[in-house]
C-alpha cells in the first residue's frame, strides 16, 4: 500500500518549495528590519539560554551542566551517580550530523551506525547491546522493531543514559537509552535560515524561528522545518526528507507552563539497506575480489522505501506552592513504513562467461505503528534535618499497536562482473505473504525516587512496579497467536560524594526488564521477559570555575533471557529464540572541555569484554557477541581565531577509532579495525564586515581519507560497508 498518512512525492516537492520560499522571505524580512527608516539601528542582542538554567534546555558550547534523563528532575550531571552524556546543538551543528546515531559518534560506550551507510532507524549498540530504545522529550518513541526516526535538525540536544533504566522508564534495553529533546519556544526571539550543498548531489535547507505571539504576553511559538535530498552510497539509491515541528508555549505566570508540540516527517525515499556477504567485503571472493561500495544489489525498478510520521503531544508543569511541582507529558505518534527490496543470496561462477553471479530473493511489505504514551509526575523539594530532599513519584502508561505484513518471492540473479538493471521481469515479481501480524502491547508503571543531599554526599534510590501485556495475533492459517501478561519489580540505588576540589566518586546498582514483542516459533511458549542487572563505579571531575567535565566508569552488566533473531531462508522470515545470558564488563572514559574561550575539546575511550554465558547454541557459549568492538576511541576539537586577520575563522578536526569485532557469535572471523578522520572549517562574515553579522559559511568533511571499511557483520551473510567521504557546505544566516 502507499503511505496511508499522506501522499508523498507531490507533497514532498511542494513542501520543499514552501520551505525554500519561507527561508527567502525570512531573510528578506530580517534585512528589511535592519534597513528601516529609523535614524539609528540598535544592535539586537540574542540570548539562547544557559546550561545552568534547566536540564532540558539549550547548552552553551559542548559541556552540559544539567540533565533530566537520569532522574527526571533537574539534576547536575556532576552529582548524578550514573553515566550520562549530552550532545549539544552546538556540537551537532559543528559536526553537521545527519542522524541521531551520527550525533553519538564521539560518545564513549556507543557503537554508532553499526549498519554502516544503512542507517534507516538510528540503530545503536550501547554497552554491547543493540536496539537501544529512543525517547523524545522523555516519552518512549521507538525500540527494537519500530521504524520511527527524528531528523536531528528538529532537536535541541541528544542525551544518553548508560546502563539499566527501567526504574523510571519501564521496559528498556539494559545498555541504556537515548533521549532526544525537541526545540521549543525560546525566551528571546530566534531566527535562523540555512542552505547546504555537497557531494552526492546533497541539497538541504532549514528554517528555525521562535518569537512571542503578536499581541500576547503569555504565548510564544517556534517553527522548525528542514528538507533534504541526496544520493546514497549505492548506485540508484536516494534519500529525500521533509520535516516540520511547530510548538507553542503558554505561561500565565512563573508557576504554570504548557507547551504543545507537533511534528510531521515525510520521506518518500527513506534510504536503503541490504546485506552483503563477508566474502567480498571482509575478504575477497575467489576470482572476483571485493564488492564495490557503490554496488546496488537490488534493482531500481523494484526497490522502494518510504516512511511517514506524525505526532502531537504536550508538556504541562504546575508549581503547587514552594514544595510541590506537578508535571504531565503525553504524546500520540504514528509511523507508516513501506519497503521492498532484493537481497543478496549465494555466489557462484557462470560456466559460460566465467563471471561471478549471485542469486537474489525479493521481499517487502508494510510496518505501521500507532502509540500513545503519558507520564504523570509529582516532585517535592524540601529540607528535613541535615538533608535536602528531592522526592519524585510517578505513574506512566504506554500503548502500542502494530500492523505488519511481509512477504518474499523469487527474483532474477545479478552478474557482479557486469551488472545490468531494469526490465519488465521485475513487474512480474510476486511476493507470497510469510508474516501477517497484529500486535498490541500495553504497559502501566508506578515509580518513586528519593534524592538526598547531605553536605557533599548525594544519595539516590528508586523503585518501580510494572504491569505489561502483549497480544500477537497471527492472521496466517497457523496456531501461533500469543497473549501473555508480565509484571516486574525493578530498583536502583546510588551514592556520590562531591569533594570541594571537583572530584566526585560514585557507585550505583540498577536493574531492568523488557517483555518480548517477538513471536516464538510455532508451537512454542511465549518468551520470558528479558531482565538485567548492573553494578557501576566511577568518578566525575569538574574543576571549580571551569566549563569542563571528566568522567571514568567501570560497569559489570548481566542480561538474562535475551531474544535473538536469525534469518531462515526457507521460511523467508526471521526466526527468534531465547539464547540465555550475556555478561558485559567495561571501562569508559570521557572528557568534555571548554579549555579556553576559543578552544573546545571532546575525547573518549571505551573498552568492553562481552561474553555469551549461556545459549541454546552450544558453540556460542564463552564467545563474544558479533558486532561489538572491544576498543573504541575518539577525539574532536575546535579552535576559533580571536583577533588579527583570521578573526572569525574556526577550524575543527576529529578522529574516530573503531576496534576489531567478531563477525558472528561463534567467533569464526573478525572485522578489521579502522580509524576515520573528520574535519570542519567555518567563517563568520561578521568579523570582516559588521553589516554581515550573523552570516556564516561552514564546510564539513567526513571520512576525510575516503577509507573503505566494513562497519560490522552479524554473520557471514550480513555485513555492512561504512560511508565513504562526504563534503557539505552550509551557508547560514541568524538574526
């Protein structure tokens, strides 16, 4: 079926045209305002906020001071006894990130873009576990099998909480969770227009406007919109996106605040994903060599991927005297996904031509989600005896429904030596339905948390109880319908001592649970919930009077009853099983520093020892799971010239090391390590001419050396090339 929320191609073109027109009008209006008939033009002063103001607001530079992700209260990161990372809007702009996964490239404990150039849904490995759940403004957005994805231009910051987080968020992956914070109305006017061009026919535009509603002292608004069109790495593949996110804030007084947020994202070309063999990527095919990065396994006359999303929600906050604050957040989100493709089969040599050929299979279908989430919180702040207390109690609810249809069929092969595409034969491909399911999942949780500060000692503890139900209705003629209820008690505790010199050692313990949303093989009982527990010790260091944050952490994390999928070519679908227990231990080091007024630096290192302790496959026991690099390291820095002929010029550079990983769970082959380099140069034209204030040009290059590398392999038949070099120039105007 075609996109059921909105039509695609015509709306995409009209929306992008409207976006460009709006950008031009805003630029003209800004210039007109400066050239008004007044005798003297006063300089406009824009203030975007400070990192100390709140834990979900703008961050000045790269170093966030506050965050809500770990506690749901506005807590200093330096006083949080758990690993937290915040990627600011400034960092995302400087690195010109094009996805949330890319925004976390320089964060320790994260293996971003493990599917290489094939990033359809921001999949991440965090502390050795994949399918990291993603939240938007503290509410669940997507987990393991949802195709929800948010354009990073719509975001103020991206936060990462590492380790189990069920005590505040319910069912969750034990590696951690990502929280994306939307751009919301600002306290002062904000106007931004930008245009970008680059390699691979890259073209994008963005508009970001916030101001008070004319004639109102209590209403303010923000409209963020962006459009993108680019060729992808493989031949014939494209990505086209249009996204818009309006929001309105009403505040009658300092005690009451309501923000309504909406969004719409349309992708008539959402991207491309295919699976390559290790033969041809990790090592050469006999008689052929390596498969080119731009080789298109599918066919342009058959390949299709489209996605449409729409959401609306609100955030309400009411102070109840000096002690209590009530908060409520809610959102409805819908995503429609349609995909069909041809996938890599087996390799052989044509006896007549001597060419290397592959078989291909066709597959495709639709995956549509509807979900509603709500979170109610009551916070109390008070002093009792020698302690300052912050107590939080909450009740949240999550409803998700899924309509899933998938099929497979036969397809023509492809000559790798001389590939040819197109033809009427692709019109005759018929997909036989292999999966036809309706899923309904519900979860209700109640939680309570205490934070106590006694002098320099910070204590934290929390408990939660969840009720979850899952119904999987298999509409094919088979006896595989499942309906089951789960309930779980999770908890965590932690302590941190903040010395006056800025050093803060801490210790914490946390648990998590995650009901399975997968169907077991026919005739088998439903899967048990996946559970996990983690102990973490670490130290944080904030030198007094500086914008610096250094952290070091060691964790010991065990997951039980993990569910793992494997492709069954006979059935034409993924078959899931409960493999047992995984034990991960690791060390993470992080540095974020504004060294001087014009030098910023980010550095990270992560080591992990991951082991399959128990599995239904005996050969996997004692081995390291596939796709988990044992070592990762990164560094990024910027230098802004101050004074002299080079004033206004900023240079940035970074390096990312991805260590060796295993290519399958039985550790039969390895994927080689790689070091990648990024660079940035920008110039503020206001330094050369005051009339050009707010105009800047920035050029970013990623994978500067155009290194050919394999990002990871899940097996010998599921490997992914990483992205080659890209160069993008962005012209921006702010006022």
